[in-house]
C-alpha cells in the first residue's frame, strides 16, 4: 500500500524532466557555462485538499511543430546530437527488453483529465501496455490561482537510459551569466505554449509511452511527456534554433551579433539595441510561424525596458537587477517563519 510519503517521493522523482520553469534560486553551478537542471521538487507536490484536486488541469490543445524543419537549420554537430536523442527516445518498442525494479505508485489521473488530454491530442487510447512501465501523476502548483500539472513518470525509460549511459547536455548556464543583459536597452521575450507537447512522438514509438488512468483505461502519449529525462534537452535545442542561437544554428539562421540571445528550455530572450532586437525577434516569430511553433501571447514581451527572466528582475533603463517576485516571496515567507 502506498502512503502519502511514497506518492510525494514519486512526484519528486517525476519532476525530473519537467523543469520548464526552474526557480533560479535552486540552480547549482556545474563549471564554466554549465548548470545543473534542478528538479522542481520544492514547488511540485501532490494535490491534498479537495480544492487542490479540483484545480484546473494545465493542458492546452497545441499543434505539433515541424521539428524536422528546425533541425535543417542547425549546425551539423547539433543535428548529430538531435539524431542521437531521437534514437534513444523513438526506438522500435519490439527491440526493448528492460525489467525495471523500482516500485511504481498507482496512477493519479482521474478519467475526466485523461479525456481532456485526449481531446487535446496529447494522448490516445492504447490496445495494450508497452514494454516500459510508467505512471501518470498530477502535481499541484500554487500558480495562476492554483493548477494541476500532468506528468508521465517514465521510471523504466529513465532507468534504461541511465543504464545505457545517457547524460544530458543542457547548456543553460548559471543565472549569473545572464545578468550582463541589464546593460542592454531593450528586451523581447517569448515562451513556448505547453512546450513539450509541441513535439510529436512518431506513431511507431508510442507503445514506449503507455500508462493507465484511475479507471484502468489504457493510454499512450502522442506528444513528448514531462517526466522523461531527455525531454528537457530536446526541447531546449529546438527552441534555441527558433531563437537564432549562433551556437546551435548555421550562420544564415543566427541572430545578429549585436543581439544577446538567451534560451531557457522553452523561453527565449533577445536583448540589445531597439532596432536589432526588433529585427531578431521578428525573425524568430517568422521561423515559429513557418514550423508551426506556438508562443504564449500573454507572456510575450516586445522591446520592453523592464522584465523578469529566470527569477531575476531587469531594469534596462537604470541597468540594474534585483530578485524577482518568486525569490522575494520565498524570502518573505522565510522571514515570517523566523
């Protein structure tokens, strides 16, 4: 029998691969230009009260992007990395032989929420379960008035990848390396809508992503799930291509040298002078439209002089930075406890 503590531990395990909104205060420096992709365990927890269980599911119907068109823009070494990741993720299910040993919790996925995900084309019915065990979980986030985030804890898949030697290469960088952007006079930003769900899983590989809901109905993913370790890296690379990161795309697709390009998994920021930033973000929007990528309109920022990025507030007029609202909220909460 699973206790609440067991389920909470499972939620924290599943948080790996669901780091699209990492709190910058939890970043661990991993050496020059590298940072650890930190779990969101401190902000992800299972819904406890009736009010939390009744919160809205964080899911939206978004079309799958043409990721092959983005790959065509990438540098050869980046294309090789994407090909490697796809070979890991989208292999033939009939070739998989892996006996997982980790204890898996029962699903936390009401039938109504599974139906909602199905209506959004994120999952589809499965005739049987595949070779890798996974558990559907919903975690509660105190955001936007409270919401539920759906995860597929791909425990066997993650364990198999670790056994095969997969090591993420996510060049996020420590939050301090972004601070110099405060000297730039303008910023424009984009945030991918339901980021991972814009990546389609080939039909031939979907049996690797099967699960059951609380009613025992069998489903399989049609889009890249949160809770799978390489999801972060794959999303980050493709969004970096949209952003025109010169370390990812060929020169003809890169942003102008006078534009500072930052990508944080599914978030894009361009900073620099007004004309250069306007042109570079217009090009990002053009590429997004061409490949069918969708940005959150409410979170888009154009030629602003102030914004918050990776937990830090930037004032581009005074060229100063300060802790963002999430960090100050934590500090205030700590003061109250003291």
